[in-house]
């Protein structure tokens, strides 16, 4: 299950693990104009853990989901033209 909310400066997506146990904590994704953050509560440390991805890293992640094992470089049309 997931929810999508549009805030003033970001789109917030919350992923809820509603499958079979053991369940993981919710994942909150904040999509800003310049980056994307991914947050998840860690009960072992009683704190939120945050990862920040640049838009280039997010693009590469999306491409990597559909590629076989290997090392890749994606062409960036903005840099080449």
C-alpha cells in the first residue's frame, strides 16, 4: 500500500509494508526539484535514517532496474548538446 501527497515544495510518497510478517517500517520518499530523499525509521537506533539522491542518481537507479549485471554510463543529452 502507498500514499501520494503533494506539498508546497515536494511530492511525498509513503510506502507501507502490508505483506506477510515480518513487516518493515514505512518508507517515506520526498521528491524535490533538485533531489529525492528516502527516509525510514530504524527501531534499533530509535532514529530516522535518510538517504539523499541527486536527480542523476535517481535517473541511474531507474535505468538500473531494467538492465542486466554490469557497469554502465548513461548519456545525458543536456551535457552533449
